[in-house]
């Protein structure tokens, strides 16, 4: 019995081994079948998409054929056309072009002004320093050194008359405070031009005025007055002559006297610091109603800082499009160390702006315009120029 059972179990074992081998064979064939199934599914999806697209096109074509056959389409509203094109709009383009043509130069000029390192506007001076601006002088196109004369009613002459009146703001008068120093930051800003015409303007009021050429480094007043004197203030300071020998009456006005520079010294700054200069100023103050002094530029030499304490007012000339802003910005700092007494600023060389560059005006109802002959004539105006 046991032998029979053992034999039966061995047969069963063989059957199980055969069954296992069969299943192993099936399992080994599964990846190949799965790959085939995936390929079949991909082909099915692609063909289904093509079939659906063709079905849609078929339906659209059938629908369009039905509409064309039915003949039920009708015109709801007839088309209309305007004489002017819908686009582009000419009016809008013209407006934009005009605005752009105005904005572009204004922006360019504003940007140029902001980038400039030179003084361009009165407001810039007022922002950079607290010293008052007592006068403005327009650009002298004629290049003549003397712009104010008897009976000559030009705009630039009126500006110097206004500066003459503004001297009272600085306390200058013929009764007590007579000495006025004229200086600037750099050479070429027109300080000698301002000093000469201001002195002439004062002389035209009947006052005796003496104009001193104390720019001993680079004198220019003698050239402007078209005179050439061998002796002058430098010779007096060296003890070679007396004041009466070097004081000259000018040909432009009987009340205007001139004290020239004389020979150019080797040590101009040291000469100015001598006691003889104070004696000369006291002597001139006793004789004349006004003493106008033309000095060397304040930022280049110390002459102006030495002379200013001896005077009652200092006129500081600033030239349009010439004077660097940094010099005006440092003016108060330098004045605190090297004192400039009673400073008033004159804005010189102002160029006319705008479209009417041949006419100049100011806000009291009067203006000056160029007539056809090139001369300026006075014109009454109803509003500010």
C-alpha cells in the first residue's frame, strides 16, 4: 500500500512539474503579446481620429449643400461706404505730429539746460546763492564798449540806469558810501564793461565819478576808452607819482574821470595791500561823488578780496552761458573766509529767447524794437513784453 501511494505521489509530482513548465512558457510569451496589443491600440486611436475628422467634414459639406439648395439666404442690410477712409485718421495724425514737433525741441532744450554746467537762467543764480540780483544786462551785439550815451534810449542803456537806481538797495550814495567794487569769477564775464557803463551812467546824473583800473594783472578799461597813459595807479602805489598826475578826465563825459592802471607791475597783489591804496581811496572819496573800482576776477586772484573790505558795495558779474555754476555755488563759502562786502549780483550777457529775438521788452508797458534801419525805437505796449 505504501509503495502504491509513493508511486502515486511521484506521478502527481511529475504532473505538477509539467504544469509549472507550461505556465512558465506562457509567462515568457506575455511581453511580446503586450507589445503587439499596444501597437494595435495605437493604430486604433489614429484611425479613429481620422475617421472622426472625415465624419465631421462630411457633415459640414452636407450642411453647406443643403443651405445652397434651400435658397433661404437674404440681405439684411445693404453695405455702405464713406468718402473718407476709415483708417488712417488724418486729423489724429496731424495732431500727434504737431504735439510731437513741439514736445521734441522743448524736451531737448530742457535736457540741454539741465546738463549744462554754465549759468543759463536767473533762477539758477537765486537757487545757488542768497546774494541779491540787482540788475540784468542783455548781450551787447554791437561789441561797442560804451552802450550808454546822452539821449540814447536803448534797452541796454535802460538796464544800466536801473542798476544805477538799484545801488541804493546796497546803501551806495554820493553822501556817504561812495566806493563800489566790480569783480567776477573769471576773465571775460564783462566786469570792465559793466564798471565803465555804470560809471558813465552815474556821471550822466551830474555827479563827479572816478573810474579806477585796478585790474593790474589784465587791464582792459584803457583799451575800451581808447586811451594809453604811461603812468597810473601802479606808479602811484610804487611812490613814483601823485594822484593829481594820473587822474584823467574822459572824453565821453565831463563828469567822468579815469585813473588808469599804468605800467604793469610784477607784484600786483602786494601793491594793492599797501597803505598807499587806502590813502588814495580816501583822497578820491573827498573829491568825487562816486568811486567805481574795476578789480581782477575774485576766483583767480586775491585782489578783489583785499579791495572789497575797503569798499561799501561789491558788484559780482555773472555772465550767461559763460560762468560755471560751481563758482556761484562756492561764492558764499569763499566769502565767509575771504570777505566780499555787501555783494550784489549783476547777470550779464543775457541772450534774447523765443521767436521775437529782435525785440526786447520789460514789464512796465514800454519796449524797444528794431526799426528797418537797424536802430532801436521806443514803442508803447499795452501788456508786459
